[in-house]
C-alpha cells in the first residue's frame, strides 16, 4: 500500500520472494513447543474442533505443519494470512 502507484506491480513479486525465504530459512529455526503434538492429538481424540488461525503466510504455515507432523488429521480448519475473509 505504501508503494508508489507505478511500482505496485512489484509488491506481489516481493511478497513471493520474502515468503520463500521465511518458509525455508525461517522454518529451519522454528521449533514446536514441548508436548504440543500430544496435546493436540488428545483434544482430537476427545472430539474437539481444532482450528489454526495464524498471521503467518500459507507457505510457511503448511511447510511448518509438515515439518512437525501436524499436517494431517489434527486441524479441522487452517486460516492463514493469505486466506481471504
């Protein structure tokens, strides 16, 4: 929004580059809280609806879920910063 009108087309390109860096190098530094996976699995077994709402971009979020083994059968809904409201 802060770019001059003639440079607006470059915003998407910049976001794509930053998202890729964060979802690779940034993800290498990410760690899961102790017992987080076990707690989420317990809540799932107790039939709770589990939603992940994050201000992180989709690429980082889904790669992180894969990294920590949380991509399948845990969350009923995942909403990232890239999702439209």
